[in-house]
């Protein structure tokens, strides 16, 4: 069957503790959707035989680094692409170890859905709490809990129901009410309930994993987000034909714009109306999220690269940020330290004015006695900026509510932040 190039893409982040079978589950998805090249499958079959296995070790498809294969663990974030006749998928395969928390945060930052694996024998463990918290922190709209290795508990419905009940007790708080969550029992090793109906779990009445992934609606809240258009380039053609043309090029970060909308320019606050929206040689009536367009205004107002066009009445200019930060550097984050902050295309110097708490992600608790954040810590941090940025709360607008912190001397990215 021919596959259309216009299918929508579902971005998936996977997470699981060591030996929960995450790499095997991804390998099974690729195998069952015929997404593995013949020569690669033959190489994996040969490698499995050399290891003395009686089955094809599909985890070898994703554990690509030599160190990963030697240790049997996932270390780095790998992006895996596959498709079905219904849609395309991109999987960010993230490590499960606590020391790689930063890898999971970066891998899941753009995800539409998070797959959290749980070993049916062990149930919820400390890492499960951490993975759920990070999915919540990143506002991933959908979480699928795959209770894996059901073959090792004799495909027990009672054991599956017990784990589901444990999850629901854990998530029984207002903080997690915005997460839509599914529970699916699977056996990655034997392909039970991955891309086919389960033969040994006829008690399960829900969809299999692949059907669930194919049915998830992508970007359903994009149009509801506040309208944000960061200006990346000012177009002033030096030609007689377009002598008076002045357009503002960029990508719609969130929300939508249409011809005739009254808009404000940040940071100046000047107002105008949208005269036209252009995409190459085509004139559009409106522009939706992720569309790259050129906007012209009815008035000749001062607009520069780095400014932001918003719907009138939406002033989000700020020089102070309260945020949650995931620290990604061996040198701790401490009060009074200065960094560069990158928000969209804008960059400014910032000073850490206070470290308010550290999140104990294994128990969803806040430690308000800390004076520093160390590698892989997540905590509440207040920042003072040398010049304003135009940022939304991350909970209201994922596209415009995050930033990165950069070391001024090494130019390394040392933290990723989410505006409260």
C-alpha cells in the first residue's frame, strides 16, 4: 500500500525503568509494522543466535551504542521513525536511569504522548513516579501506561487491575487532573496486544497499543492557545515592483491569525491590523500553528527581528520569571549566578534571584531547604532578566512557555526551564 507523505505525525516519548522492556517494545512496534529493513533484521537474528537466544532480540534495534549493547541499557536519546498507512510516528526513546533525567526531559519536550512502561512483576517503582512527574511537568497531553511482561505473571487480569489501582491512587490529586491516561497490558517479547489483538488476554476490552496510537488526535489544543507570532525576519525587497512592501516573516508559534485581526507589537505595545498573510506567492485568509508565513500590517509601525505579534490585549512582556528548571550541568545552579537565557529567537542575560525548592520526583514532594540544584535536579527557580522576553505560562502554552539556560563562558546548555 502506498503511504501518503501528508499524514500527520505523532511524537512519542518512551520511558521505563531498567529491564522494563522498553527497547523490546519499540523493536516489536517496528517489527509488527514492517518497518525493519531485511538486512538489518537478518543481522539482528544472527546477533541473537550468537547470544544463545531462542528468539529474535528486538531490543538490538534501538540500543544502538556499543555501551548500550554491552550493558543492556539505554543511555542516549534515540529518535526512531516509522509509519503505518494511517500516520507517521517519531519515537524519542529516552533512558530510564535517574542519572539521565535530563535526557528524558529533552526527549519528551515535544511529545504528543508519553508511553510509560511498568514491569508487571514489580508494579510501580521509584522511577515510575519520576517518569510520571516529568510527563506532568512537560504537559504531555496523553500518557499510556504499558504494563509489560504480562507473560511472566501468566497474563493475570487481577495483577493488571492491581497495578491500575495503584496508579489511580498515585494520580488522585488536582496536580495530575490534566493528564489523560490509558492502561494497556502487553507482552513485548511475544507481541501480545502490541499491534494485534491479544490471544492470551481476551479479558482486556480496550484497544491494542498501535490502534491506540493511531487514534490519538494530534494538535487538538493548538488553536485554543494564545496567538503568538515571533518575528524572525523583516522583509524589505529592494525592487521597483515591491518598493513599498514591508513584511514580517516567521512561524506561528501558537494560536491563529487572520486578515483583519487587531494585533499588538511587543515590546512597544503599538497596535495595528493584519493587512495580508502571505505564504510564498499565495495569499492566505488565516495562519495556523506551525505555519511559516509573512504578515503585513495596515500601519507603518516599527517592528524588528525578535519582536512578537500578538492579538491585542495580550501583553506578556516580563523581566522576571518564576519557573521550574531541570538542571543539566555538573556545576550546580546557585543563587546569584548569571547565565544567558534563550527564549525563542531572543537572548538575554539573567541572574538567579532565588532557588525556591527542589522536587523530590520519586514522591512528588518539594524540599524548600535547598540552596542549589545539582545535575538532573528539578526545582523552582526565580530569574531576573536584563531585558524583557515575551513568555506565556508553560501550562497555558507549551510553544511559548519554555527556555534554555546557557553558560556564558562555555556556551553549553546547562538548564531547561518552564515558566510558571
